[in-house]
C-alpha cells in the first residue's frame, strides 16, 4: 500500500542542512538554518546551561511526567520575560511547549477549532514553516505586504493598508516580535504604534512569533513591539522559543502564552489549549525547561546567561559590519550597508535563486533559496572567502 505514497520535497531550510552534511567539500559553509556559531564554527553549549545541567543531574529525583501545561516556575519565567509587568498574571495562560514550532502548531489548532471563522494574515515574506504549519492545521491564510520594493526596508504603508482594507474585522495577524525571519527588517517603535492602532481598530487577534528575544537590541528592548501592541488590545497569543537565546535548539524549549480579557476567559482558553496538547504530544519535555528555570532562579547564573547572550548579539553585529566592509573592499561597488539596519540572525541578501544555486554548486556555500543568509553562521576567518564567492556569483 505504500506504493501510493509520493516523495515529499525536502524542507526549504532543514533540507539544506541535509544536503550540506552530504557535501564532501571540506571548505563548505552552512549559512542556511538559523543556528548561532562561534568563530570556530561550532554551536556551543552556553556555560550557564552547562552549569544548570550539572546542578540538575544532582538535584533531579524523578523523570515523572510534567503536567500538560508544563513546569510552574518555567511558565512564570516565560511570563515575566515576555510581558514584564505589562499584563496582570491572571490574564495570561502560559503553556510550556516543545519549541517555537510546537507552540505555533498549538496556537494554530486552537484558532482553527475555537475561532472557526478566523483567517490569519501573514507577512510577505515570512518564515517558510509558518504557512506550512497553518496549512497543516487547516487554518486559512492570506498575506500582507511587509518587504519594501527595494527589498531592504519595511513597506509600512502597504502593511497598514492590507490590514486595514483587506483583513476582515476579527481576523488574526501574524507578527514577528523582533528580528523578522527571513528579512531582519523590524518595525521602529513608531511603526509599532501605527501597527497597534490598526490592529485595535480592526479588532485583529495578534499572533506574535517571538523566537529571537535578546538577539535584536536586548531582552527588554526586543519586547517593545509586542508590549506596544498589547497596550492597544486585550487579547493576543505569543509563541516563545528559547532555541536561540539559550542555545537550546535540540532540547525543544518554547511556550505558548495566551492573553485574555479577564481571568475567566483565560482559564477557559487554557483548558482548550491543554486539550490540544494532550491529543498532540501529551505533555512537554522536561529537560530544556528545567535548564531555563534553573538559570533564571539563580542570580549569578542569570547574570552569566545575559553576558553570554550579549556576546552572541555583539558578535553578530560585528559579523554584519565585517561582511559589509569586505563586500565593499572587492571594489566592484557592492553596497550591503542595509545589513547594518537589520536585526537578529538573518538578512535578505537580495541574491536571486540562480545566484543562490551557484553559490551552492560552485562554492559549497549554502543559503536559503529566498536569498536569506544566516549572519550568525559566518566567521571572521572565512569572511574573505565568503565575500569573494558572493561577488563571483553576482558579477
Ligand atoms: C530558521 O528559520 O532557520 C530557524 O527558525 C530554524 C528552523 O526551524 O527553520
């Protein structure tokens, strides 16, 4: 019976890492998947994480199941990190989830089953897995303009017009809380105010994907957009990931936070979210959440983690600068200075699918087909090689 099964295409992001792993070229470079690498090309385990794990080995007494919504301390940590004092705790239902993707799928299932007339508006472009998750959950999607015609800035008028004119009152809108994936282009604080106003006027439900908190300008600064929106509306869903800011990629550590108008509505929504979790993966994995809770319960570990996070952020900024300068120094008039205005791991290079293909086939340099480059995967020692290759496919 399996003869009827057709081969699916490889994943547009993770499929490239599979191809990269199979590439025999010793000089290959993987700038596709959003994973931070240090100068030696490794994705390190943070020192704060290692220390927390040591403590957990000594203190852990049981591998019994967590509750459906996860660890209490962890949920409280997420609530504080995402919302600060902006929202009363009784209006927020936080559920620990297996990564940002797990949280998004729970959110999509919740919207599809509990808010059946709703359609979600997603930016063009967005993370390739967003439409895939919504389609898997059978949640209808439409797109709003995000990337400007110059492909280096935000099309704010287009975005506002699409949400104001085309979205129906009460629809949902997907926003990237910070470090927009794949473009690295974020709204300014003033842009966020205008976005928040349209969301409030049209009573849209914001679904905020918050996977890069701390990778833009800092933990608190990166929450400004989300909190600006929440000043205007009393309902929202936030999907958190700690893959990047704690470097816990493979531990699958995330959360879904639902903000409701009052405590009663919040509890009803929580009960439905729990039902979705129970029929999907039953309850979340413990280890990654326990690491985060251990770090955040200890002042010195928290301070160490914040230092390590800042070091990652600062290194990415330095790599952006170095890439721009090295491209300029090729003397062929390549101006990539727009990268300096972009935030987080990614930038939209402007390379065409053909150039991306050439980078792969001629230089074993892997970037996503859309032209998205993972700046956090670059290294200073190989910058010249990278820029020479980019220049060669552009000429
Ligand atoms: C990315 O966009 O590369 C990351 O969010 C990793 C992933 O799962 O795609």
